[in-house]
């Protein structure tokens, strides 16, 4: 096959490298995750399109997770950034959990939701008040 023919096939989306093919499959799952949740800050156990996208994203956020070849890693990072510019919140100075909560709060507010002066956004795991703080508030109110 000529180089010209190979270039034409690559323009049509043909992937020659099995590692690139795997990345493309996971990239499709990342797109689906973003369309559904508005963020790539998926929890580690998240699954979409039968792909463990949460574990995959956790792995590629690690140093060297996008591959050893710097050019390939840069292309992959750009493909992920095209889906979600904040796909790797650790490079921005905050955690994946913080990014996920921020994305959900942003969605809530843009969809017409509002916060009251005493309103709190509860994280997915457990109550927003510490038990000792809740008892202290109850005592101060005579409860």
C-alpha cells in the first residue's frame, strides 16, 4: 500500500496501531460520559458503553498514562481536552472529586436551580453535616 493510500484511509478514521485503536474506543466512551454528565470527572467505578471509564480516566491521568511517546501523549491529551478542557483537574490544582461536584453544581445553577443562604450541596457520599456539628447546633437551639 502506498503512503498516499494509507493517509487517505487515516483521514477516514482507520487506526493502524492497536494501542491507538484502544484509545479511540475509550475516547468514544469518554464522549458518551461527557454528553451524559457534562464532565470527565467520573468516579473510579463509573461504567459507560461497557467500558470502565472511571478506572480508565484514573489511569490516564497518572504520569505517563497517555503513553511513553511524547507526541502521541500530546495528541491524546488534546483529544481529551477537545471533549472536556478540565479532563485532568490535577494539572489545574484541584481533585477529580472537586471537579465533579463543581460540574454538577454548575449544571444545577444553569438549569434554574438556586441555593438558599443556608443551603448546602451534599456530596454523593453521606451527609453534609458532621455529627458533632449537628449536635452542637441542636444544643444551641434547645433541641
